[in-house]
């Protein structure tokens, strides 16, 4: 999880899976340099192979570990401990920790899920097939190479037969199960640009046309002041679960946009949140977890569940 600190002086690491030269490997894994830049870094002692500093180009073998020290680069500190959950020749499913962005952001170029997977595995051209918010943890699917990405992006609705999230929310519902169907859109006058709102189908003051969102919610357990909700997505809209639960009066614990009228999201734009702020929110990140995927590849049907709930979940799970 992010602690809102930026680290300066980044050690870019990757595993080489094919025979090549050090020069070619660096240029493939760090696209911002020319050949002259690589030679200057070698001379400056910024590149090592298998823990040994090298100062000239040479051949690399499969399994060689390369490290490149970027002395001026800064990254936001995040949890990068993703885990492999399932793999086929074309697809990979991993556990994404809370706080790790799935792709490049203004504050993270290398500490992203896709960058980490490409550098640590043989799948140097892996692609995300869908997305999770940075603060959301759990299961996410990647295509292992370009052709698999083109194939499965067109068939994603057939590939994913069922998608279930778990959420810890403030309050207790007066239902055991409910189907939430509503229209969602960003509103032109919203102080939080990315926030989704429940609107009428023909709402006129929206950024884009409202879209129908459908989720089946089931209350799994309730404790003193909070509940564990199972959320089965029947459509895929931006912030769908977060916006709908807030609309139902059950905001997700730790959600800076959809709980407390978004005041902590706006406050964080001006200054870091304090421990007291996080105590009110209930967690440093929203407690939403992509728990289950039912996949149908055409060759096999796979049911995957992810019990690797982040540390912020544990005090609540213990009470449940």
C-alpha cells in the first residue's frame, strides 16, 4: 500500500529470458535511452548483471538478472508483491495488491502491475485484458503476448463468465440479497471529476451519456457497524460497485470518493491525509477485492478465488 512517499533513486530490475546482448536488453526494458546513454551508464557503474557491476556490453543468457540504477528517477512507494494465481499458454491471472496501479501513472512508471509482470517473467509483451482501480486488490487477467491480447480483448465477455468482488462497507443492509440496476455517469458540476453518479437515463448535465449498471449484492456477514458484501458484476461500468453501494447507503470502508461526501479525496489534493483522517475513513485504501473469476477459455472452465486480502482487511475480518 502507498504511504504517500516518493522514493528517489530507482533500481530497475528485470530477468532476461532469451539470449541477447546487455545493450539490447537495456534498450528493450528502458525505452528512454539511446545506445550512447547505455554506454554512459555502463561507464558510470550504473548497470549490474547477477549482482556484479559491468562497464561494457556483453552477452546475456536466460535467467540473467539485470539491474539499472536510475539516480534521478522518483516513484511513489507502493506494494509490488503481485502473485501468480493461474496460467495458460495465452493467459495469466495474478493477484494485484492494493495500491499497485495496473499501468503507468504520473507518479509510477515502473512500479505498476504490467511493468512488474513484463520485467519478472518471459512475457515481455503481456497486456492487461481489463483493469482494477489502484486501491482495489484481487484477481486480474493478462494476455501473455500481442496475438493473445487481440484475440481475447474481442472475446472478454465470453472469457469471463462470472466476476465477484468482496467489499467491506459501513452499515448493515435491510436485505439479504438485492439486484441494483441504475444509470451511472460523471456529472459536469461534480467537484470530483472522476466520480460516478446515479442519474436518470435521460440526464442532461452529464459528461457522457448515462450507462446502465447492474450488480447483484449479497450480504455475507454483519458485525458492529459494518458488513461484508458479495458483489457480482452483471455489467462493467467505471466505479460501478463503489458508486452503487454508496447510493444504497453502504459506502465502502476507506473509499475517499464515495464515503464522507468525498471530502477526504478533495482534502488530499491540498495536503496528505493524517492518521486521524484515516481513522474516520476506516482504512488507508478502499476495501474492495476482486475475489472470484469464472473463466471459459473454450478448452477449459476455471474457477479462481483470491483469499489474499490486504492487511487493512484483517481487523474487520477477525471481527466477522
